[in-house]
C-alpha cells in the first residue's frame, strides 16, 4: 500500500466516491445504490463551525473552525484489490476448495455408477420403455395425420368460413400425403435394417435395441419422478449482499444503527469500507458503524443479527478489527454453522511428533484455517459449563504434549470417569478419581513437582550466562538429558475437587499456584480445567497468572472473566454467546495479540488411544518411559505431621485467631493418631521451633462470655510457612 500526501500546489485532489445507504420503498431490506469503488476513502464532510464569541464577529454569523488553507483531502490512502482470489494464495483454502470440488465430482460419479452397474437405472428404463413407446407412436401418428391443425379447421367450421376451411383442408391433405410417405419409407428401411443387423451383426442389433430401450425409457419417465435423479440435493444459501447486511443490522434494534440506515448512513459515519468477498467457506463484510457504536453492541445481539440475515446462529460471527478504529465491524457469515462445517484433518492424527517449544496446530478458526498454540512458557486454564468439550480439549493438549518424546506427563482426572485413560501408557503420573486415596496420590505427585521446581531453579542459577542468558529453559537445555530440564506437563481436570478438599486443599492450591507462577520459566506447564469457574474452583493466584486461556460456553460474565481474564466480557470477548450446539468451540486468549474463536480438533477415545500408542513408541525409542508408564508409584516418605499446615487447616474460614486449647481439640479430631491427648503445652512446644509464639487472644466461651486466653493468630502461622519455604529455596 502506498500513502501519498497532498499539499498546496499539488495536483487537484480526486473526490472519493461515497457509498450511499438507502432504505427501499418496500421496507424489506436496505440497499446500496452506488457500486462499491475499487479505492475506498473517507467521505468529505463540511467543516464544523462555532458561533461568534468576540466583538469582531458579532453580526457576521458563525465562523469556520478549520482554516481554509488546509490541504484537501489531507492524507490519502489506497486499498489494492488482490490480483489472485484469496483462496488461491492460501494453501489451506486452495486444498479445501479443490477438495470440495473433487469430492463432489467423485460422489456424483460413485452415486450414478453404482446404480448403473447394480441394474437400478437399466431396470427403471426398461420399466418405462413401454410408456415411452406409446408416447412415440402417439406423437408419430399426430405428426403424420397433421393433428395440430385440427383446432383451426374446427374454428373455421364454427365460424362458417367455407373458404378458410377449404384452404386448410387442402393444406392438410398435402401434409398428410408426404408425411405418410416419409413414415412408410422409414418403416420399410427400418425393418429391413433391423433384419440385416439380425443376420449380419446381431451384436450391433443388441446395442441398437439397448439404446432404443434407454431412449424410450427416458421418454416415458414422469416429470416428478425422473429415472436418473440428482446425486446431490442443492440447498441454496443466499449470497451475502449489502442489503442483507443492513437488514440484519437493522434487526438488532440499535437506535443509532436504525437511524443511520433510514437517513442513508453517510452523515452518521456508517459506510462499507470494502467489497463483500468470499473468505473461506463464507463471506466477509467490513463496514464502519455509526459514530458512537462499537462492534460490542452488535456482538451482544448476535442472535437477532442471525435472524435478520436468515442464517443459523453458528454461521454469524461479528467482531472488531484490531488494526482499525473502534467503530470498524468485521462480519463473517459462513455457509454452514461452524460446528457443522467439515474440518480439515488434524496434521498429527496419523503421524508426526511435536516440539513443545514450537507452535502446534490444535484447531481451526471460522474459515477452517489452522490455529496454532505454543504450550511452553505458559500455564493453561480451560473453563466451561458441563458437556461443552472442556475435557476433550484438555485431552487434546495433553496428547500434543505426549507427542514430544522428551515431555513428562502428569494427568489427573478428578471427575473419575477415566477420560484421560488413553494417556495412561505415556504418563509419568496418572490418577482418575476423587476419593481420599486419589487425592493423597495427587498430593504426593505434586510434592515431587514442588521439589523438582526447586531443583530446576538451582540448576538454572548455576549455569553460565553464555549458556542460559535468559535464566529460563530453552530447547537446547531441554535436549541435554544430563541437566534434567525436559518439559513437564501436568493437567488437572475438574481441579475444583482438589482445591476444595477439606484436608489437603490448601496445600494443593499452594503447590499449583507456585507451578503457575514459577513453572513456565523452568520448563513446567500446568493445565487446569473446571466446569465451575469461580473464586473457589479457580483460585485467584492461578487465574491471574495463567497465560493461555480457553473459554467454551459459560453462563455469566463472572465465569467468562474468571477464565479469559478481567474485563474480557466488557471488551467483547464473550463465551456466553455460544450456543449449546457449539461444542468444542471456544475463545482462546494468550496466543497472539487478541483473543480469537477456535474450534478445537475432535479426537475421540479410539483415536486418542492410537495417538498415545504412537507417542509411547516414540518415547520408547527416546528412552523416556518412566513413572506410572513403567509401573512405578510416587514416593511417599514419612516426614511426620506438618503442624503448621494442620493448624492452618483447622482454622475456620474467616477466623483470624483462636485459643490454643481450641486448636488442640480440633487437631485431635483432624488426626487422632497424631494429636490425640495434645494440650496447650504440646501445641506450644511443637510450634516453638517454627518461630510461632502464643499470645493473649480474645474469645468467647461456650456460655457466651468473652475472655482473654493464650492463643494463636492465622497471620503468625502463614508467616512461619512463608519463611520456611524461603529457607528451603535458599538451601
């Protein structure tokens, strides 16, 4: 694109061709009268004026605000139309177009070929041949007897016009004479030819007979029941035109849009900025909305817009244009709903491995173009209401990680249905369930990851800057098996079950938050899936620090922003607009500058099992079959009770302090085998090595009276735990 600036003394400016929006007389749909030009420039407006505000201008009327010497039209731009159609320049679109055309041709050939070889069409032709023969005899007789002139002769008789009748009768006699002669000669030579073929070439006679039967069968077919019907029933989707776009926008009921359409649009800033073009399996329209209207106002009314366009909801995808101003609307309308459009095959479904440090295709956008994701250096949050494809998406991401032979997988399914079962042969740690023993297994695994996180930090710190200049894991470091900095990917589906566990929830949350904050730089990726995105299910420390976010359908603004990030709903990225039929379709944020709509690749259980088997073979060749895949369970050393964690666990929600005797009783109820018989003295002695001192605490007795007794505050416990963790990191 070339930008030129016009100044005083240059060539006279070319006035742009405006696009005029009008409302037709039948009130069915607004239309665009003028054709859209090749170059689209802003329409020239009259300079605004202000009323006179000083004595010199009194009595002279309003004065212009813009000086008359300003260059016109100012900075001028141009938009060049593509030389080749867009689908010819994009590899995926080219293959998709050729595939659709070739697939249709192949289907038509197979449809008709099977019915021809199977005898369906020959049987139908033979059945209709007698009718065709009767129609042929009847038509031949009418031709030979000049039956078409009979109404004229009848009219002459009724009108008692003897001259006209005699003239018509003479004409008929002449026609019948030579037509009868032609018919007699045809019958004579036809019969003789048939006898000659029967004697000299009976094979040719059979061919002629077959062709004759086919011709008679075609002649005898009914109009509403043809012998050879269409292989493809064509259902025409109306072409997207400016009239349809304006009708759809008018249908959303926005007062400024409706007023702009009625007034012609130009004076309110509403205009099409480019031609409506084909874009993949659909149409793309770009237009400026009226002043003060944003694409968010249209996205809020997507259902009404789809009704106005007479399209299914899954076909209509309005959005803004990040490269333009806030009033630019990009409307993409598909031929079919996104969830019904045939998606290209996943490149990794049959072959190939993955480098987690590089982008990997995992889905398609509305135009069925591949969408890539980079899992390294990011933590992942996936949220939706039930039955919208959240678990399938998490399994797909874990399958991608499994195809990197270096990666170490930890897959935990707290739903307990075994949705990650296909990944079991490649998992270092795997568990499905929500019972206490399952939670303890996961806790032991996460403790291992916490220790691994600390070890990696020390390794990174010890490396010279020439090898690790950015203080993070790189592909080269991950390939050095001596360092042990290979990628680690951990996925927790229905993570709210773990975080809400009454005994271990706090520790699980603390470890996962640490993984989210420090793990990406150290080669550790944490994924969290939940069907209840709220503050308890998705702790703030995790939701605020997640990089990659996938939000399938949710029901509220709060859930939307919990997954996608704060104020995403207000910015127009709303997963509430998805329908129940939009399974597997989500808003993806964190990959690229702006969120985008993606339909994740659908991999069912058998396909996932086959991919996992291929990943297992690649890992076997690399020498990376460990942990659960090799038959080893996580180590659970007996470190004794964690008094600080247990005291924090027995403090009730919102309780900032408690008497020592109350805490001792609660500890005895929590772990009778450890704390049975503990009194205030034992508790004080156990907390003293950690730097926690008892103090006077105000409380209420069972009788309801207030009193001061020795107790412990929540702040002292959390401070001691923080200092302990910092000391471990320094060690």
